DNA sequence: ATGCCTAATACGATTAGA
C-alpha cells in the first residue's frame, strides 16, 4: 500500500497536477492539506474518474484537509479530542479545518495542517503550541487505548525539527517560527509519545517546502516540515519512503512536495482498528 | 534551466502563508 501526504496549496488551482501525480505514482491513499475550499467546492469529479474516493473537511477559503483514496475510507473524524480553536484578538475561539482522520484497511490515518504561528509572540504562535500539545495528548490517549494500533499522523507540521531541516536563511535561529525551541520541543513530545518519523530512514536528507519567493527552490533553500509519523505497529509495516522533490518543478507547483511511504501489510502483526471505537465523529 | 511569490475573495487590495 502506498500512502502519501501533500500540502497542495489549493486543490482547485492544482487539480490536474494532483490527479496526474496520483495516477503516475499509483498512490493508494493521499492526505492533502491546504485544500482552501469547502466540500461543495472540491473538484471531486476528476478524482472519482481516476478511481479515488474522497473525504473532505473545509470550512472556508483557509486551511482545509482531505483524503483521496482508491481503497475504502471508513470512520471519518473531524478534528481530534481537545483540539483548540483559534481566537482572533477580541474574538471567540473557532475550530479550524486542520485535522481529518480516516481508517483504511484497519490503519488509522490523519491529515494534519499544523498552524503556522506567524511570528514568535503572535497569538497564532501560542495557538500553534496549544494545538501541538493537544495533538500530543490526544495521540497518547489513543495509543493507550489501543497500543497495537497502526496509526499515522501525516501532514504539514510547520516545524523544522533538526538543524539540517532548515535551509532558508530568512529563518533566524532564536527569532523565527519553525525552528524555535518551543516548537521543536512540542514536536519531540509527540515522538516521545510513541511515534517515529517513518520517512527519514529512507530519505535522510532533503526538504519538503521551498518558498515561492527569493529563488528559494533554485538555490535549494528549503525546509523539511512535512512528515509522516507512525505508531510502532505502523512503522513496522513501512518498507520504503521518499520525498518527491521533482513535484516542485514545472508549471504552477505547490510550494510543498509529496512525501510517501510504502507499506507491506504482511509485516503487520497488530490487531488493527477497533470496530467498536465509540469516540465521537466530530470533536 | 528548477528562476526573483501565489491563491481566494469583496475582483482590487487584503489576508495568509512559512
């Protein structure tokens, strides 16, 4: 089974590119972020014509997460337990379309779009840290419920966890988002909860994002911020991983590229998803 | 060439991204 994650930066602006990529790579399940539309605006027909069914969560023109799959999508969940909303200054917190969970062949998959943070000290930065802490807590709770669950958190984490993951000189250590100690600690806490980066062993170097501005791609001044983190029962099924850097080339690319893993379900010894799961479908 | 930002919306100037 081939599973991938891709911040597509508007699915309507890149429909042909995404569908062509799915067909060309034979990807079975794609988690998308920043679809930038509501479900009724999603370009469903080209995906369905290519043999993919969809799960879409979008509230407005911002954010938005989705799955395209040629295997059956089960048990969709909007958001996770305790997911905070964003409160604009002076406003009430509102949940944003940043998390969508599905189950495919007994594997629980999440498409996640971690808040950007904007700037150290910005309210959005505190929101980002809260969001990551809540995700950590929800994931620990989930894996405590089902220790053998094959689970993957896939998406745009907006954190460059290691020094070698930040190649954009406009991000200054100590003064920028994505590389702050707080963000890196929040990311590490999720790893400490029992998840592993299942791509890094197969793709030890490389970026997944290059800003559109300032010749970042030709200069290869990118960042590695898109990750697939798997539980132990997921990780033991992974037989390959890749960053598809070539997708940053050509006409009208997303500023992010796809990140993929291949699974061999024969290697999975876990019991899989619990059919009697009684969690709510919307958090 | 991989080339000096891009997308959605209120369809112009603003917001957001990282």
